[in-house]
């Protein structure tokens, strides 16, 4: 899993990634990126970049560092292939 900053990720970089995946015969699902889940909640315009990566077969995982249990349902509705949560958030759901 490679961390990616969706704010600075440009179309040209995604185009390059697409060409490289094709050139190398690489199956995109073998590549996973991790993005800031809270940022995607705040900036819904970033969903287009996520969808573009996913269209290449790249798995997009969200990382939530806030630990706010109340936003978990909203995070679960986003098109993530996986979600990394802080231990405090997981422990709060057990209580």
C-alpha cells in the first residue's frame, strides 16, 4: 500500500500510472493506495480521483486518524476498498 495525497495528485500522474500498468502488464488490483479518509469527507470533489484510480483496478484504502466513532457510518459509505482506523475507534465500538 502506497500513501497518496489526493490533493496534489494530478490527472497527468494518473495518466502516467495507467500507461505504466499497461506497459508492464501489471494487474492494478495488485496495487493499493492509502488516502486520508477525513479529507475525502471534507472534499467530495476528490471522489473523482478515487474513482479514476479504481477504474484502473487500483485498490483505494482510507486512513482515518481522528478516531471519531460518530463519522464511521459516513466513512463506510465512501467507495473505499478498505479502511484503517485507530485502535481507539475500534475499542469505542466494543463498549
